[in-house]
């Protein structure tokens, strides 16, 4: 798919000087996700990695958890009345016998690029049951050094190729606890970027991501915390603020949640046992 960016003419004003020039913008188009032929959700996204996005969305919905549960994903041919394939509709086919969500639940199937949960009927509806504990070995939890953690935002920014051209994309990245970059995805919606990360891991048979750190370029919403939990990711770090519900969910599930990760500073809202703290801070 080659629609990640588009060009538009703009009037540029710099220090009183006016000029006309083309500008590179991030593309935004709707993606309809169908599940075994039935419409499930529509999200505004940056085209690209659409199959991974759909798979990751279904992980966060509690539908998929392993590669074996996913049969295939296809673009819907003839998606419009005149039979044109817009590449904006995908159908996810699951393995026979897999339990399906209740399509009769009251939900607005439209989600914006800034909020993937706006259509949920209630808060209880999004507290789906996680398949995996966040500590595969509770006696030896995943841990990360402070110096490694503080280096992640710069490593994420350095990997944002489209952001450098547009300045208009969110990003999500997976790192090891040693700071090695495992994967990075960009999208106009922060929740879509995470879904693309998780969906790629599902397709490759790598769930749960029980030894990974998820780093996001914006704030840490309840939704992103839930997506981390559903993928078995034990640590979520964000350069901006978390929401109160994100903190509540992190404390309920044992997720390590870090916000305002900038330079050498950060706030740890939950799960501090996974961060190697200085001795004075750890005992105070």
C-alpha cells in the first residue's frame, strides 16, 4: 500500500514572507473490519499494515490470541456499489469453532483516529479477560534498568520515518528490556499503531509478548493499557500523561505503567517492581 502520505498545496508564511508550496501530509482513511463476513468496526487509520491492524484489534477485543486461531485476512473485492476494491475493507476469517463476540451488543462501530473505544457500551465491556499473566515467572519478573528505560523515547523517535516527513503521526514500538528495538509502527491513531504492533506479533506466533516493553509516543490511555495487557506485555511507557483509568487498570492487572518519560525523568504509576531503582529510592 502506497498511501501513507499525500501532497497538498499550502500557503506558507514565515517571518511575514508568503509563498505557495506543496506539503507532505499523513494519509487518513477509514478501515472497516469485518469478522467472518459480519461488519464489526470502522477505524480511521493511516493505510498500511491493515491486516496486522485488524488482527491486533481482535486481540484487544479478546477474539484472537494465537496464530492458529486466525485463518486468513483478505481485502473485500467489490467493496463499493460499482464493484471497486478500495482497500479500505478487510474481512478476518477465524478458525472453525472459535467463540465469536456478541454482535448484538450496543456499540457504535465507528472509532476515530484518537479514540478506539468511543463505541463501547460501557466501561465493563472493555475489561475483557486477559489470556496470560503479565509475569510468566512471578518469582523472577521482567526487569529493566533506568538508563535503558530513559533511552527508549529517543530510540523510538529515531525509528519514526514517516513522522520526519509529516510531523503528524503517532508511533508505538516494542523493545527488549536491554533496549533492543523489536518492531515499530506509525499511524495517525495511537491505538492503531499499537494494534499493528500486536497484530504483527500474533501473525508471527509471538504472543504473549511477556518479555517486551511497549513504548508509545503520546499519552497512555486506558485503551492502550488494555491492549498491552491483552497482548501479555508487562510494561507500558509513554512520553506523556496516563489517564486515571489507565493507572487503575495497571494496578489491577500488575502492568508496569510509566508516564512523562522524557530525558532522565519519568513518573512510575504502577508496577515499579520491574524497574531497577536506585537503592535509596527503592527503600524509601
